[in-house]
C-alpha cells in the first residue's frame, strides 16, 4: 500500500446498506420527517449487552440522476446486530405512521456487509466523511483465482491510484453478508423499470471532497489501466459492475451526536 495512505485493520463492525425510493405516494416532507426524526433515532438508541447496536449513520442523496434516490449507511456493532432482540423487536413495535410509510415506499433494498480494511488519506479522522461517495458493486465469476485477481488489483493498484486523485478522502470495501429484504423495483434503468439484480459479492465506497475529482487526469489514469481491463473487461473476474454517485445529506453518531 502507498506510503501516502493510512490503512487500518478490518473493523469488527458491520454495514447495513439501504437503498430507498420514496415514490409519488409519500410527500417529501413526510418522508424526511419520518426518516430523520423517527426511523433513524429509534435505531441509534438500540442497546445490546455490549453497548449500542448502531454506531453511526449517514444519509446520502443521488448525485447522478439515477434511482434509487436515497442511500443510508449504518455502521453496526457487528453484522449480527440485526439479529439482536432489541432490533428484532422493532418489527413488532412499529408506529402506525412507520407502517404506513413503509407500505407506501416505491422501493426498499436492505443488505448487510462485512468490512475489509479501510484506506484513508493521511490525517483524516475516522469520523470525517466526504461530501460525495461513489458506490461500486461488483459481481464476480465463481472462480477463486478470478476473485484473488480482483482483490490483488484492487488493493495493489486501484486504491493506491485513487489515493493520488485530488479530493480523495477514503476507500472502504465490503463483502456481502446477507440481504434482509427487497421490495418494489428500481425506477430508472436503460430499459425502464425492472427488478434489481441480486447484490454483487463486493462493494466499494469511495469518498470524495468534490465531484471535480472525476475530471482529473489522476482519476482517468486510475480507471483506464491495463490491470483494470484484465479484471473488469471481457473474460475478467467481474461479470457485473454498477456504479452510483451520492451527495452527503446528514449524519448521526454515538460519539458526536447529530451533525
């Protein structure tokens, strides 16, 4: 790994990754009030035997004119936090309003991931988030050698090159653990509304200070190498590649409170 980055150990946490599309049946002000003042606070207040089950949450809105429009990233105490009794009990104690909102959502996709070691720019505190994220899902061939090639390229070439891009903040990679639920369809695609494909095994979340990063020579270099083509191109390890871009909206943290 480049000496210009800081790589940490794999955190003993989990990620609850949630895509949401509000749809026309829910007014925007009702949706935002429910999400910010009921749904997330309930989860941030959950406690297990070892402490909080939900350590932090960030909400993001689409910056790429695609849907789903909303993304929420919850840092869990572990991938199994959603199996703890306090969380499970939420399903049977929802308010009438939450039940109504959930029933009217156009699309909801909830997944659990386990983290790989994160890599950040020097001096970036763990609590700092970028103003934007690019979210990359990769579905790979069922081939251990292909998977090893993907990880070798990502860790050995791709992330170090992204780290040279002006405005790069951090890269976090995850491995799919489980899909909790999916309801509805994706609203916009090249062929119209259609069911979303199952999540790929690998997820990467790259944080950026600005969208200007994508227009730099360094970014173009990082996304056009021979190594990338071998892994991502025809016959490579990756059989499906989906990229989204989101803008920061709001954050919650156990240690810092509401941001």
